[in-house]
């Protein structure tokens, strides 16, 4: 197992052939961070940590001559002389915060943690080594495990924290991080992502400065506003070169990540549960596990870091099988969906070569707009006089799968479910409920609510022989409380809600292992590694215009591979921004990811239908080879935000796809060269009927023809030749 322990120096090297993470047990008292980066073979060459007092710091001791104020601690708290962002805040029964915990022992195994209630982060076939450092507080009996799981073939480490109360009194957990990483300097730029509905995944790169750089969500979900991720890049890092590290939380609720630069120009990176919306009563004998954080490092710039996260995503997802090409009813019908229209979609899907028809919002009783009813999920007998099974049978007889839109976490006050169980919605006692989009949120922290949803969804799937669910979530949480937990535990509801969501999705996976679930939250509002463990693809944005959507996908690609993307072709002019684009432009972008359609296919011209047929045949030829392709960005967004250039390369480097778009066309028609960087140098590739060497394409580039009109894009297939 890739762990070495020097008992004399206390140095622990957790490593593989790419990276090392070095910890030192300082005086066998505190674990401190010594190194993270390229694999380090001689850890004993690390210089000793400085000793002695600091001004305005707690005094050092003869048996521990190090200043806690500036130590690169692996995990810390406040109240003991470390004044930086804490790893945890835990109060005793006296209401006083516990001090920094003391190291007692370690455990090393070849098993991942994969706690039952949290997303399974390590596939059965993925080789890992787990180091657990056991810390304790002798006075209260709190035991704290610092967990480190290193992937033996990837530059990835999972970090988490486990608390066990071995004392006699309840402890109050006020804050808990999954990762604390102390770095020796502040020469970094922070990479973060922000956005809103229809404008997701916008990157920002900002130099660190003295003080705190923080990202968080208070919405109850991960949210498009801020992604549960932070990257730290050395200055001048590019897409292709430079040291970059990053961490993401495998969690779908509130989070906080911070980078703090202290008075000595040291940097502390933390990620974990957002503390103002979290509190946990840790009773005597109880155990609490934080969500896991994935930590990655690369010397190869942002593309290198993305490769690490893509590797993690690919082994995290429930399946890497190619998803069916879908036709979704939403942008064609909106709420005015009915049996005749869906029947026509099934016929058109068969003619054009699609695999799946999804009945989106509006299929159930009393749902004619956003203020319509949610929660009962009964098929509207007027819109669907023969029920949904009639359409499922028609689809299956044609070799087409059938899918259904649901928003299971929501309820409206005009539903029978709310009438019978108003207390099943999240609420504050003795206060009027707060609605958003006319709806409330069901309390998934309660087993009785989850069981009702499981029964309802199971019945829908089995009765109607559904192959696919689009799982939507169109509002954030308010009044996060209930009547069940005592007052001291109301701070646990946010956390318990997310655990309830995971439990519900996991049970559906177990009952219906072939069911495909699409993750959606008003677009990509809850795209995170937690949801990735339970869903097969994600609707990235309600904005389907190919120009803006390419920018969104570019941002998402920093963390997630294109096999996660739901990428649909919609009508032109686009319904969200009015932009006019050609069908070929829309098809080219949608061919990167899980292709689908949100348009009235029966109204297309014969020529357009033939174009779609050809593209679908080509995509189905590509899919088996490209579903696990490596994805690289060839253009830095800082140079030109309107230009996206991507390369997808199959694992054997035999095939590649190059996507390129520039935005507006120019009157000066000058072709240019786009270096591809990531092909096999020694191979030759067939490109647009010509034979070119991989080395030439990597260094000199692929010749890109100038666009003849605004917003054109290009999709070029490269195939190795003898």
C-alpha cells in the first residue's frame, strides 16, 4: 500500500506514481501538513518547521516549542491559539469550545470509506489506500478521525472527518470541514464558478489577498450561484501548463469553501458544511461523518486538473453506458402536452432515429401553468384519456423508450397530499408558509415522507413501464424546520434533508437498476459530485441557445466530463434569447454530450430531417468510443470569452473530435491554425480527407476555416490511419 511512516521523524508519505501528500506527527501530538504535489520520494529532506514564540501568540512549551499560531495544522479549532479558519467547532456540555485534538494512533487499509448515508465515492474496481489518523479529547471523550483515501492510479485524494462521542455528555457540533489544507505561501490565484438561472458556470480567477476568499451556499442546495469547489493555481498557469490544485465537496446541500491568507502569507484552504445553517447534537455513543471532499493536483494546468476530476466523475457515476437520444416535450408543448402530441413525437422519433421520448411538465392533474398542482402525480385524464401506459406501449413497440418529468421534492397547497399532511412540508412552527413558484418543499429528512414518495414513484414507473425520469427541483429551501425534531436539533434539518434525498435516490437505483435518471434543477442548479453518484446525466441549463450554451458547457467542463451533459437542439429563433442559428450549428454543439431535441420535429423541412438523420447516425457511430473520451479545452476563456475550442480524444488515442466556435464572423476571411496538443504524436490522422501527423496537428495545428456567418461552429472528426 502506498503509505510510508517514519516513526522517528513522524513523517507520513501518502503517495502514488503521480502525487505525494506528506503529514508529520509533530512531537506525536498534532498532525501538520508538510507537502502536497508531485510524488516525493525523499520526505526526510523536508526542512524542519521553525520553533519559537511569535508576537501576540500563545506561549510555546519546553516539550512543544512550536507556535500553534502559524503551524500548518491538518485540522484545528479556535480557542487554542490558532486564529485562522477552523476545521471544526465543537462545544462541550458546558457550552465551551473544545481545544485542538491530540493524535493517538493511525489505521491503514486498502478499503474506501463509502459511508452508507453518503454518496459512494469509490467504485468497486478502483484501487485505493485509506489512512485514518485518530485524534481525541481526553476530557470529553470525543474521538475524531481524519480520513485520507488516495486513488492508486489518479492524482486524487478523498478527505473527510468522522466524529465519535465516547463520552457521557452530548456535544454540539457547530462547524465541520471535510478538508483543511495549509500551504506554505500565498502565490496563488483562486478559481471559482458563479452564475444564475440560464447563466451557469462562469469562471473567475482572482489573486489571493490577505484575509478570506470565500464561496458558500445558504440555499439548501449546491446552487448555480456558487459551485462547491475552489481551485488554487500558480500565477501564469494556463489550460496546458502550470501547477494547479483544487477541491470539490461531494455534497448537494449548503457548503462553504475558503482560502485564507494569514499575517505570515500562509494560505489555508478549507471546504465543508456551511456553518450558519448547520448544527448537530452528537449524543453519547453517536457517530457523525462529514461529506467527503475530493482533492486533486496537476502540473499540467487547468486541463490537467480537469482530467483528475473527470476521472473521479467517471468512476463515481452509476453507469457509463451511452444514454439514449431523447426528444423532450417541454420547449415544443410547455404545459400544453397531451396524448396526440406525444404520440406524434414517438412517430417522429422513430423516423429520425431517436431512442427516447420524455413527457415533460404538464402531464398530471391540474397542471396548466407554474401555479398548477404538485404532489399528487396523477395522470390528467383529459390530456391523456388512455393513460401513460398506452403511450409507453406505443413507444416500446416502435423500439422507443419513454420517460417522464417529475418534481418529487415539491408540493403545492392545492394538492391532496398537502391537504392531508401539511406538516410534511418544511415549515416554521406557528408561521405562515413561504412559497416560491407557488410551491413548498417536502421534508425529505422524514422517513414517512420519503416512503410516500418512493411508493408514488415506484407505482408510476411500474404501471407505465418507464425507462427514464427527469428529476427536477425548481426552488431553493426556506423555513427549514419541522415539528418532529426537538428545538436543539432544528439545526440538523438542512443536513438531514440532503441525506434523505440520497436515500430516496439510492432506493430507486436498487429497485430499478436500468432506470435512467436525469438530474435537473432549473437547469444546472444542483450539479455536483453528490448528485452525480445517483444520476446518469444533468440538464446543464434552461438556456438552449448554442452560443451561450457553449460558454456554459465550457465552464462546467472544468469539473465534469461531457458524458454528464444533457445537450438538446431547440428551435430557432431561440426561445430564451431570440438568437437565430443554423440547424447544423445547433446539432454540432448538441453532439458533444447526451444529444436530444426540444423542438417540433414534424414541422421540419425534408432537408432538415435528412440532416438530423445523418448527424444521428454519425453520433451513434461515435458514442461507444467517445463516452469515456478525454476532454480538453484548447482555448483560454481569458483570451476570448466568445471562442470555445474543445478536443475529445478516445482512450486509445485512435479517434478525436474537435469542436470550435468563434461567435461573430468577420469580413476578413483568414483561416488560422488551432494546435490540438493532445493527439498521439506518433500516429497519423485522417482529417477532412487529408492525412496529417499527430505531431503536426499538436504543434502546428488543425486549420480552421473562417466562418461565413455569425455563430457558425465546426465539428471535425479525426481518425488514426496506418
